[in-house]
């Protein structure tokens, strides 16, 4: 599952409340620097998985293998990879979906309209450039707005 636009630290907390209200659990890949005490303990309890962005760790293979071990599994990504403007999305979620042979669920939080939800499930064609254009277009057409629209290239108000 990916969640966009990601423009605020509030995205995490509101997203967690949303998952809990739906009775859902998700694992989230979070930069390892965020796991310093005491917050690291809570991040792990909430499903956080520390990621060392400076090293190659076979993360794609490791995380995709979790799908074989679970009947139901949500791994949540923020493909923008930062709360700053980044039109070049991280591609790990895409490679992981390919490795695990699973579709990509598109989630959103629309701060302007105070609503969150899901867009139609996306089944990749594995034409990477086309798929990323399609995913971003789906978000734009949904007219969602991040908390700080100027920090996302897909926010309706950006």
C-alpha cells in the first residue's frame, strides 16, 4: 500500500488512527534514524520497520518474502520518501510488489476535505515509467490535497 501525498508528520498519526479504526495493522518502513530512544520503542510497536537508507540490505526481497508468510499483510509506503517536494518517487514499493506478485493499494489523506480513503487497486504492468505516470495521474484525478500542498507534485492545490 502506498499513501500520498505525504507532506506532514501528522500523516503518520492520523494514518495510524485510521488503520486502528478499521481494525487494520500495517508495517511501515521508516528511516532508522527515527528509532532513537524513547520513540523507537513505540515506532516498532506501531509496526515500524527501521530502514538503513545508506546500505544495500536486500530489503525488497526480505519484505516481499513476508507476503508468503502471511495470509493478509499491509506494508505501507510513502513513495515521496520525504515530507519535502520530491517529484522523483522512491521505487521500493514497486519492486516489492513485483517480487511478491501483489497489487498496489493506493491510499490517501485529503486534508482540504478532511477525508481519507483508498483509490482503486493498481495492478502494475511492469512498464515502470508508464505505471508511475498512471499512479500519479490517479492521485491527481482524485483531487486529493496534502496538509502542505506545495510540498507535493500530486496535491490538487499544488
